[in-house]
């Protein structure tokens, strides 16, 4: 017998935890104008700060996945979110230079490296396979939800009370998330058990290669959209609202695509490839300097070029149902490497050649990711359904 209230609570808790874990990075991108003014650094400096977050997460991602399998999903997720809470509060109280900001974002990245595979394992363990699409789509909405909160934080907090207040609010969100996770059951796998992914490591590495390019495009979008929109003629408040609206579009598409995938399983990577191709078109629109192109391109970019990670993770989790933490810990490395490279390269290109050229570079990254996933679609096979707890729970 299913427990819909328990499942709803699990999904809500997971979404809040992932949002809290990634919020330090995207909040930094959202309040970048205020940060750069007070801490005195350039667009390149912003790219470096965000790159440190994702570099830290990349370095710890595989270890985070293994740690999740050993400790259990709930314990690991609670630990990752707690690190985010400490990092946010420290940024608000101690970040008075670019170097300090980078150091503290690096700490936050370590927490995110644990939270992401922990959330994937928790969902794979607790929910039946025919509902994984919706669940993972909702979980992956944590990233655009973080950008939505970051966008709203600009006019509500950063412009009125200062950017420090935004990080204090983010720390409060993380504390709440950690408290809620504490009530969740741990993984069905006994603590200390090592689960090996069913998918060959070479294939997971190839998928991580595609994620590198896709995450580079997505990372630049979430990190520089506000700054780009302001440069196109919008005010800081308008740019923040545009970021929030675009994020809402991305959340809607992620969840709806996940629910659709539950009814129509198979070839998820082919759909991912198509979405990234459409996303490249949206990035191309953003490369046209002007407020109108920003307004048109932003929701399209979020709804296509950054709405696909849920489907990608669904494909990996379905292929590795008992080792979702370990498998996504490997592919997540590509995510972090791309997410650190995208903002860093974007910031450098902006300083040297302007936003239009930077968006053209991101267009190329999205097309490269689309090509990798198109090739990978026929090679990733889902594991055969098994009667283990959490994979075929009675309905």
C-alpha cells in the first residue's frame, strides 16, 4: 500500500534540501552586482568565485557518492545541507574580499557534492520506479528554484537590506531543510555496503563528458543572466524578476517532462539532446544585445537549455537503481566541471569581448552536449526491474 502523504513529504523535503545546497552559488550570481560593488571585483572575479564552488564539488563528487552509499541517504543529505547553512552564514558575516568569498563558496561546494547523490539515492530507495520521473524532475527543480529565490532576493533583500541579508535568509532555509531531512528513513542498503553501478564506468564517464558541456551552458545562464540583462538595459530589479520568471518556466518544464517520462519510458537521452538543441537557439537569442532579446530568450533558455537534467538523471538512476548514489556521483563530476568552466569562461569572454560573444560560446557548448547525448542514447540501457524494497514497492 502506498503512502502518498509520506511520499509528498519526502519529495518536498528533498526539493528544499537540494535548493538549499545549491543556493550559495546561484544566490552569488543573482546578487553579483551588489557583491562586485562592495567587494570590488570584475565579471572575471565573479566567474572565478563560482568556479571555486563547482571545482570543490567536482573534486568531492565521487567521494560524496561513495559516502552516501556507506552512510545512508538521509544521513548524508542532512550533512550536506548543514554544510550549506554554515557556509551561507559565514559569507554573510565574513566575506569582505573576493578571496574570502571564494574560500567559503568552496566549503559550500563540498556540501553540495554530498547532497546531490544523497538525494538521488533517497528517491531511488523510497519510491517505485514508475514514479521516478516525476520525483527526479521535482528534485532537479532545486537548481532553478535556487535561481528563482536568488532572483527574488535582489529586489526584496539585496537592494533594501543589503546582500548579506540574502545569505542569512539562505542559511535559514538550509537549517529548516536539515531539520526536515532528519526524520527521513535511511537507505535500504545496510550502512557500510558498497554498491557497484550496473552501467560500465566508461559509459558513465562518457555521459559525464556530455554533462560537462551541458552544465557549462546552464551554469553560465544561472550565474550571469542578471548581469547580462542589466547590461542590455534592464534595471537590477527587473533583471532579478526576469531571472525568477525564467526559473519558474524551467521548474514547470522539468516536472512536467519527468511526469511524461513515467508514462513513456525509454530514450530519455534523445529527448535531452533535442532540448539542448532548442536551448542553443535560446542562447543565440540572448546573444543579440538588447532588453527585448533578454526578455524573449530568458524563459526559452530556462525551459529548454536548462530543463533537461531531470531526464538525464532519470536515465542514469533507472540504469543503476541500487547504486544511484555511486553512479550519479560519477556523472555529477562532469556537471561540476562544466558548471565551474562555464561561468569562468563566460566571465573572461565578457570582459574581453562582451556579452554577445559570451552567449555565442555558450551556444556552442549546448550543441556539443546535444551531440554527446544523441550518441549515448542507444548505449545506456536501464537495469532489469527487480523486486528489491524501494524499487517495486506494493501499490
